C-alpha cells in the first residue's frame, strides 16, 4: 500500500496495561493529550530537482477527530551547501543558500501544495533549480511559528547499478503475468554503505514525491556483504508489460536509521505493542522527521 506523497503521519504511541481476574474491576485510564510535533519530510538528491522539496506539517492530538496532519504554511525554509574540513567542522557556503517557498507547482496535485516548499526556480527556470552535488553536505534551516529547527545531511558517493534483470514470469490470481526484478551491483570494499530502493511503475506515473512510490530497504546495508558483488531480487512483483524507473539511493547512516525506525513504527502492531522511537535527524523543540540526502543511481527498464 502506497503512502500519500505529502501526508507524513508520525506514529503516535501510547500503551496501557490492565489485569484480568475472576472478578471484574472498573479501571479508569487517564490518557493525557500528546503535544503536537512539527513533522518534517525533506529531501535533496543529485539527479531530479523536482524531487528536492520540504514538507511541513503539524501532528494532531491522538484524541482529535481528524488524524491527518495540518500543513504548516508561511514558514521560512532554507537549504545551504557546504563541506566538512579536516577537523570534522562544517563550512557552509552562504552564496549557495536557497530559500524554498510554497508555490503552485504544476507537478504537484493541487490538493497537496499547501505546506510543501520548493526552490521557486523549479517553475521559472528548472535547469537552475536546487540540485545536490556528490560529496557535499547540506544544511536545512526552518523557522515556523517563532521556533527554529535545523538538520544536516550529505550526499555520499553513489553505487552504480550494473544491470536490472527479470526472472521467469508467473500468472497471478487475476490472470496477469508478473515478474520479479533483480538489481546487480558491486558493493565497495568499505564498511558503512547503505541503500534505499525506489521504483516508479506505470501505475505510479500520476503520483508525486518519494512517499508516493514503492520502496524497499532490504537488505539496505553491507554489514554482511561488504565488498561483494550483489544480486538483489526484490520480493515485489511487476506486471508484464510495464515500464519501471528504478532508483538506488545511497544514504548516510542517520538517514538509513530514520527510515528503518519509521518502517518499524508503521509495522509495530498497534497501540499495545512495544513503542518505537523515530530516529530523527532534526534539531529543535517538539520536532520529528528527516532531512534525507539521496545519491541516486537510476535505470529505466521494460518488463516483458
């Protein structure tokens, strides 16, 4: 099931314990309202400027009749490029600082344009719009409702896709032919490489944003496969025929850890399960989310 591309709903956890015995006992649970959080979903990548954006929403109280997040408008949002010197200190290039704004971006469905921030050049001059550079660091700064927030991400060296292949086709219950895709690539002989995998099928062409397309983390990191040649077959099945844009995103540890915790939170089994803490890389008070740097390797293939 795909997520709404611009509707990042943080997992709100609560749990309670109650005893069951031979006699009935009335137990009153005093559940206090949780404090709303600023939820940040931000991206910078090296290939597609239109997929560099920031979504700002504010979470709703658990007891609110409307569980959808509320878009945060009229925020000041900036992204600045920089480097890390030999002492591990970030040096920011103020000349690269770009202010992102809400705008009527025709690429985005009208219902999702509120609270979504782009480089305005994505409409006026797309070739000059914000795009990440490999090896650079990026600073996200946000000022909203009198509060300031920030996050840092980076674009590691991308791992290139050697090829994408398909297995034998099978027929599903709807009498449709489907195949699985295998990604072939060489993992570098250095520990710490981490990848996220995204793909756009024909059915996704009307969606927009990283949250609107299918993705996978498996296996995602090279703890057990460092330096090996990888042949990764995804369990997802693709229709035949289809056109697939397949992205392999190399990410740093903070970004991978956030999306790992996010997947665990989404699949935690409900309010009576063990709570999962989102590993946000945002700094500030009452904020969660992630500023994700994606170093992309892209291939387009046709399933037959």
